C-alpha cells in the first residue's frame, strides 16, 4: 500500500489497514466499471459517502458507529476493486469468504464489531440499492423503469443529483466523513494504538 503497509490478502490483519489507503484506493475505483457518463468516473469513495447519507436519511437516529459502518461498506474494494454483482455470484463462495475476511479486519481496525448486526446490514444494503438507483438513471443509461426493476425505489423524500468528483476530491470527502464519524462514535483516540513509528 502507499502507506508502506503490507497487507496479507489471505489473512488480512487490522494492523495493516490504514484509512488513507482505503480512501486513496476507493477514490480511484470506478463504479459500473467506468461505464458511466461524465468527465470523471463515479468513484466507490463518493458512492460510500452517499450511501452513508442515505442510511441516515432512512433512519435519522442512526448511531455514528453504524453510519461509519455504512461509509465503510465497500471498503474491501480498495484492494479487490468493484466487481459487478453478477460476476461476484459467478465466482461463488470462495470470493465471498475472501471479501468477508477483509471486511472483518477493516471493521476491527476502525472500532466496529467484526460482524455488523443483521438489521444494520439490511439498512446499509437498502441505502446501497437506493444509491445504485440514482447512479443507474443519471450515469449508466438506465430508464427509471429499468432502475426500479433492478434496485427498487429510493426512499421517499430523498433526492440526489450526482456530480462525479475527481479522485482527489472524492478521497478528501471520504476522509472528512471518516474523521467526523469516528470522532462522533468515540473511536478517534484508539487510532494511536496502531501507530508503530
């Protein structure tokens, strides 16, 4: 990683995970494999910020730690990229196991439970699908009807106008949300425990 950390992909350690590496990688990974309109790809980093916002819209009293979980919901993609769902399914269980291990290490690194409670996972998935609806219609050439069929309707009262950001801006926005949410959740002080310099 650019931080100098060496991440064992088969046995990832929380000690080798840095938020700067995640933000940098996600800001350079394109949603929809880059098959979107606009000057810039819509990055996974920007997508994650929007998903966290939508989750809080759906459940306004959502605790900061679960908002942080929403922000980090696609964090493993900083290493493995953003594979489209049909391809993940085709790869099967071994891929899911690999992704789960990395996700658990990321959660532990940032003060979250290794496994997110099912109700929170369901909420994050709902927010993820809502974001995908807007992405599909505004960036990926879907009609509203097609997007409704694939992703369902976005939550009532939530509207989104997507303006894909350049990587540096997407990275900075992701880091900012991480810092705000980590502090609100009371996790920021623990970051020093991972300093090894």
